């Protein structure tokens, strides 16, 4: 039986454009705004602004779909975490 976190991880991968099978293969890593901003070539302030503008309530969570599979999730009142999907199978193997 799956726990709640595994179900949420599968849902995140589905939102990011993946399949259920791929969702089971990829570990979902939530990054800080600072780390996500570096990877997306944005300033942290710009990334936070995009998260605020795209924020939607899904059940009890606040989630922002930033496009191209990038998902942001609100933790607490002021903290966002970013999920950036792997771009290819080869990059997944290297990490």
C-alpha cells in the first residue's frame, strides 16, 4: 500500500507531463527557490513572483504549474519548493 507522499509524487510527475510508469522510476526532489532560480536562469524574486501568479489550490495544497513540467508547491505560509523534471534519461543516469 502506498503512503500519501508516494501518491503526491506520482501526481506531481503526472502534472509535469510524465506517465505513471515514469513517476515510479523518478524520485521527486523539491528544490529551494534559490536552487531552482539558478537552474531556470531567473532571479529568486522573479521565480517567487511567477509562483504567486500561477498559484492554484488543489485540495489542501497550493500548487503552481510554471510550464515545461516545472511545478512549484507551497510549504507553510512563505516557503515555495520547486520540482524541475529531468530532461532526458541520460541525465537521470548520471545523477
